C-alpha cells in the first residue's frame, strides 16, 4: 500500500491531498507491525540466547583448558620433584652398590676362596683315591684270573709250578746279605785254616803247580756242585762273614749236597752242631744269636735266630763244634744270612750271655 511520507525539506510547503485510510486497515497494520516487532524481538532474543550459550560454552571450555593447564603444570612440577628424588635415590643406590661390590670382592677373597681351595683339595683326593681304586680293581681282576687258572691246573702242574717258583726264588725266597756278588766277603783273620789234602794238589816232577782246595768265600756263592765247598781240618772250626751291609738279623740258612749225588755216598762231612754270633766292630765283641743242629737229610735248612737284639750287625760268625762222623775234615757248601734293613717288629727276647 502506498504510504504518505513527509519530506523534511518540504515541511513548510503545501500539503498534498492524502487519501484517508479506514480504521480497520489501520488496526491491521498496527497488529501486523506488532507481530513483526515481536517476531523480530523473538528472533533477536533467540539469537542472543544462542550467543550467550556459545559464550558460556566457550567460557567453560576456556576454564577447563586453563584448569587442565594448571593441573598439568602442577603435575609437571610434582613429577619434576619426584623425578629429582628418584634420580637422587638411583645415584645413592648406585654408589651403595659399587661400595658393596668392592666389599663383596674382599669377602669373596676371604671367605669364598678358602672353601673353594678346600673343595679343590677334596676333589683331587677323591680323584687320587679313585685312581687307586681302579688300580686295586685291576690287580683284583688279575688275581681272580690267576686263581681261576690255578683251579684249572692239575696237582702235578701245581707241584711243578711250586718247585719252579722255589728254584727261581733260590728256595728260601728271602734276601741273602752274605752273597758274594752283592759285596759280602770273608774275614780271614777270624776264620779257620783251609784243609789241605794231597789229592787236592797238582804236582809236576815233585813240584806243586796249584791247589784244588776251594777258599772260604766259596760258601758265599750259589754253585752247589759236588766238591765245590770249603773244608777245614777236623770237626771244629769257624768262619766269619762280612755282610754286604749292616742289617737286623733274623735267620741263617745252611745248604749241603744231597746224599744221592755225593761221591762218597755219605754225608759224614756235613756240619752238625754250630753256634751263631753277631759281630760288633767297636768294641769288638760277640753277641750270641742261637745254637742249632743241622740235619743232612734236609739239604736246605733255615734256622730262626733265638736272640734278636735291637741293633744291626755288619758281620756274622758261624762256629761249628761237630760234624756227622768224618774225623779228618768238615765241608761247608753254602751259608746264607737273612734279615732286614729296617727295624723289625718288637719280639720278646730271652737274655743270652755276651762273649768278649
């Protein structure tokens, strides 16, 4: 609808003819204007509410951001403080561990090395004993094998083996300290004279060339052929043997040829009763060791000494007081002296007189 308007510049000019508007139209216009105003007011109010809400939201978010930032700052401050404490604790723990390690090294040197050394010693002893056990087991197996062989052997084989063992061991199976080959000799000053017989000499035109009579040291050799003996005149005589070394005396063995190979067919030249003395050099004296009797039926006889003084002797005297019937001479084939270099076990000794 056309609206009349007034121009401010033409306020004094003549008015134009304005058509008169009815009241109903005017009221409608007022209502319409009120409605538009309300609508605009509502739109403005709605826009204002939305803006206020946005502002509140933004303010809330800003507050939250600021609050979170403060919390982060506080958290970071606390974290830095605790991190510093942790770093200090870690450094202190590291220093303590280094110090404790040095102390542990010293403690290991003092308290661990000792048991370790003892453990190694025990281990070496166990290994040594294990080796000895293995050796003993091997020896036992060999002994069992020998016993099994001996059980399988006949009685004749056992006897032959025993005889061969005795022959290889020189019958007595004891060391002989009166053997010439190891240094024993005869003391001629304290030995009877050798029996000289005309049949034991060789002559050429009434000139004696040599004497077949054997010297006293023949009794220190293992040759037991007939005639290879030392003979002294009558049935009383003596021989003194310088031993190879000083020993503790235990036994003496006499040996004679058997009757079956004797040229005369008898054993009347064999010694019978005799006495044994131990000779001391300084002072010179004789220590009685025993009195015995030789039986010629047993070609080898070992006599255990009756007196065992606790000292060593370097010489032995055999003093013969009778033979088995020959009035002209007595023959000695072999004399052996047994004993040990080390002191024997103590045995009860009966008192015997000593001769100067």
